[in-house]
C-alpha cells in the first residue's frame, strides 16, 4: 500500500485517516490499542502524528487489514519481533514502489 502524504513534521488525524482511507475513529482506536502509536497533543487536545507514527500505522494497517491478523495477533507480532517486522514491511514497501514504477514504464512503451 502506497500512502501519499506530504513530507511534514506533524500530521492531523484527518490527514492520516484520509491517506489510509479509514475513519478517524479507527485511527483513535488503534492509538489506544497499540503502544507504538503515540501522537503528540497540542493545547486544544488535537492529535498530531509524527512520521514514526505513520510508519507504525502502515505496519499495523498491513498486519490487520491486508494480511488478516486479529488485533491480538498483530500486537503479539509487534512485541515478539518488532525490528524484523518493521524491516520486512519496509522491504515490501520498497518492492511495491519498484513494481509500480516498472508497470508505469511498461505502460509508456
């Protein structure tokens, strides 16, 4: 899954929800369920997500929505071996972007 977010320091909850095509309530729910998502809150209490939060959200989205893990299964996977899970997800993301680029080149021929 390719997420198209501009390079910023902080992202609002609506931007995150729109990028992942989910409701803001799901973003809030996963924030409570998963310890790796820790948005900062401003004086008004609005959530501000960092790029690390976005990376973790991508990983959780991949495990739950794309690979069909339960929430408990995803939590265990993240706790059991977080570094290899993140590394594998980064590799998959890179390969998907290479594939998309190759398809784009193929279509131009």
